[in-house]
C-alpha cells in the first residue's frame, strides 16, 4: 500500500516504541502526528499533539484538531501504555487494576471509537494496536498488565472482523522485551504484602536482566510499517526474533512445556515452594 501523504496518528510517541514508530512512519512518507499527555514541541521531525488516552475530552479535542488540519486519518497506532513492577496479583487494589486497564485497554477502545467514524466515512483505514507477547502468554507477578494485553488481543481480533466490511483492517503487534523507559515508568503495587516481598525482588531482578539484552524499539517500528503497508494485512505481527520464537512455542509446544518454560525463564523453579 502506498504510504505517501497518508495521515498517521500515533499515541504515546514521546518516547520508546511510539517515538520509533512515529519516526519510521515519517521516513516512509506518512504525515505523522504523535501524541503524549504533555504534547508540545516535537524533538523529532513529526508533529506532536497533546492527548491523554484516559480522557474522552482530550481524545475528542485531539482527533477533531487533526481532522480540521488534515481532513482524514488513514492510520491509527494505539501504542500508549505502561507496565507494572513485579507484584503478586493480590497486591493491587481494584482501583489500581482499573487504572491499568484505563490506559492499556480502554485507551485503545476510546481512540478506536473516536477515529473509526472518520475512517468508516471514507471507506478505508488501518488500526494497529501495540500488544505484547504477554497478549498470548502469561506473566506471573504481572497478571494485571498481562490481562490488559490479552484484552487488547481479543478486542482487536473481533474488531477486525467487524470493520473489514467498512474497508478498515485491524492488526496487533506483539513485541517481547524492548529497550525503552518501560521499566522506569512501571508502577508498583499499591497494597504490597510481606508474603510477596522476596519474589518481587527476585522477578524484578530477572526482568532487569532480560531487558538488558532486549530489542531496540526500531524492531517494533519495522513490524508496524510492515502491517501498515501490507496489501493484505495479517491480524498478528510478532516483532523481533524472541517474540517469533515465543509465538511458535505458544502455538505448537505442549501446554506443559510452555508452563515449565515460563517458570524457568523467570527462574521461579529455584524459589522455595510450600
Ligand atoms: P515508554 O514508557 O517508553 O512509552 C510510553 C508512552 O506512552 C509514552 O510516550 C507516554 O507518553 C505514553 N503514555 C502513557 N500513558 C499515557 C496516557 N494515559 N495517554 C497518552 N499517552 C500515554 O514505554 P514503551 O515504549 O515501552 O511502551 C509503549 C507500548 O509498548 C506500551 O503499550 C507497552 O505496553 C508496549 N510494549 C512494551 C514492551 C517493552 O518491553 N518495552 C514490550 C511489549 C509491549 P507521556 O508520558 O509523555 O504521556
């Protein structure tokens, strides 16, 4: 598909994966508008708009500004999101669980609802949602983040069936660990319990090691460009070698092997159990 003069909107483009995506789309010829909660002047070549994906008012304002400027949105990249530091699932309050979903899942839903009417009217468009390998794998001590990405996967696959009748296709991108500010921005559980203290420390340390050898965000940006420009886009794109291997394991390895593999990777099998 020709990317020249197409208008792309990328949420969470102030750093990491979103910034790399916006820059890659710009160099591929898209007219790119990145967003962040602060908005303001872009340090890159693409434009920046203020947008908070947890606020309907903010989304309506940014999308109408963009429609006023360009008259169209051809490509929406739902990237804004944040992670959680290692914690037992029961260490987060319901309020915190909701806050994680407000950005990582309902942010995608809000953006979709705001942009789809414009795409539907033109009879064309692409929506690309940044999911994760944790959209199809479990994450012990990261259950809520993992659940938010599983929600993105289910929503995206259903939406793709609905919207293709209006000329709009939906894909997800599934990166593994990627070197960004993700760990720095990750939030800690708001109701910590002594029972989880040592495992939290353990999983955080292992996660840091895994991040140290992770992919550059440009790897994810390439996968996004591929999905955005494919004549017949796939529903799911893994980003990077590690994500590809994990996806194949999930699809073809016995469930018991996946279960053991997850525990081994996080070295949970070395911890004492009751
Ligand atoms: P960063 O922390 O580097 O970037 C997060 C971006 O999201 C920032 O631009 C931030 O902008 C924006 N953001 C956060 N909350 C909101 C909000 N409420 N409204 C609008 N923008 C918001 O992390 P990554 O680049 O790593 O993460 C990007 C996406 O990639 C996330 O969805 C994440 O879950 C996913 N992902 C990351 C992986 C990784 O290992 N890094 C692996 C797999 C998936 P600002 O703070 O300026 O508003």
